[in-house]
């Protein structure tokens, strides 16, 4: 389950989710940078959790929920 490709996939998804959450909250919500970063960190953490759970739903070598 935790091979190199899976970990790269997980990391990429978490980074992009965090960046998207930060930009969404910062631009639309007009929150302070620290609060927006906190929301983004929670989003990235949820992405990591989803990726781990996805290994039992989809392809065990991927962070995707789709069977492949």
C-alpha cells in the first residue's frame, strides 16, 4: 500500500488540496492569512486521510477511489 508511487500521489493531492483551499478562503472569505492557512491545512489533512482510505476502496497502489 505505501509504495513510492502511492506516497507521491498522496503528497501531490494533499499539496494541491491545501493550495486550493487557501486560495478559496483567502480570496472569497477575506480572512487573515493565518486563518486561511489553518483552513488549508485541515483540507490537506482530510485529503491525506481520504487517500489512505481510498486504498481499500479503489486501486491499492493509488490514492484514487476508482478501481484501476
